[in-house]
C-alpha cells in the first residue's frame, strides 16, 4: 500500500496509489481523514482499503504532494550510520547509534523547493531512507521493532555545513546541529508511505542521488552500521515513539563536504531515488536577503 498527503483543488486529502492510479480515500464510519497522521493514529490495521473512491485524480493535473507525514512530534536522524560515509569522513565506525533531531519547520513535500539560506555557500545533500512509526512504543526491543513500523519513505537531510561544522570552531562546543540541520524548508519527505508488505527487505534497497542529472551518491541500505530494528530500539530508550514519528536512517558516501563535489547553488535540481519507494525532486532556490 502507498499512501500520500496531497492537496486537490485547494483541499487536503489522503490518497492511495493503487495500480498506478491515485485514488482518494473515503471516510470510514465517523472518521474523515485529511492527512496520513490521522490514519496512523487511527491505526492502518483498522482501515478497509477496499472502500475507496475509484476516481483517478492523477490526471487532473491539480494534485500537489505534501510531506508523507505532516506534523510528526519527532524527526529523529541517525548520524554517520553508513560504513561508506564513515570512511569518507575518516571516522571509526560508531559502536552505538548517534541521533540528532530536526524540527517541523524543515519539512517540505517531495517536489517542493529547497530553500538555500541567503548567506550560505555550503548547503549539502544526504539521501536517506526514513522509517515511519505506526504504533506507540517505549523501550522497544530489537526483536519486536518492526511491529512498530507503518512503512517507509524517502527523505533528504539537506545540511548547512557552515553552521553545522564550522560555526562553533575554536569555542570548544563541537558541531552546531541546531541551525545546520533544521533551517527552513530543508527536509523533503515522500512521496508515499510505502507499507511493509511492499518492502519485504528494507535492509537491501538501492539509493541514488543526482544533481542536475549527475550522479553524486550511490549506495545501498545494506551498508547501514545499525539496522532499522537497532535504530528503533535505541531511539525508544526512555523516549516514547508515537504514530507519525520518523527515523531517518543515515546516508551513504558521496556528500559534497567530504567528497569535494560542488555544494548546492541557486537553480540546482536534486533527485533522490530509493528502490521501491519512488523519488524526490527538489529545486534549490536561494533565499532573498532580508531587507
């Protein structure tokens, strides 16, 4: 099953991709759903997906895709979780997951514009597989972790490297993740929540990223240091995960900061692909300088 948040003729809606067609989801009983967050809270197992409006809305040309989750309480990101990425930044592999958080202001849809801060020169890409949580849980065991997964989506952890890596140099405070990872309109997510029945092995998915048609990243989720059950187990230690929360699982090698490739500039088109999940396509647009 593939679920998406869309705007149709100005109205928010949830759609199901069935047989290559986008079909609008009807209300079920007294429940009317306008975003996937509500579906996840209600519980996907409680839904009868035979009850759909068999109207192909894709051909109307009036569909705007939103992030596959609109208002997650938590956006949890795993840092340096690919062996190839660990090698390219000359780190020893981590012995336990390292997480940082993002905020909702950074969320954009799968085809929305990426906003480059007006005074930035080192905005970077990071193609990532995201895990969408479907059930409330705390202290989740690795053994049962996949029971808490609603599905998977594509994300791109765009990073403002001057802020993340360089702003605090000489001050003894390490990296500055707050601005470097949560600047406005910097985290596309989508286009779908693809449920587990369609992705039998999330630990073996090809990942590619292109800038203006040139391949910048190519990897596979099998290269993760900590697999998805391990990430869920660790992310839920002392913290309750809720339906709609997401864990972005890290990126393979090929980011600009470590590879020497050019950083993003105004007008660049970034395409992020993950096998079985679709693609993101985001145009980089330079923010206007404040007056």
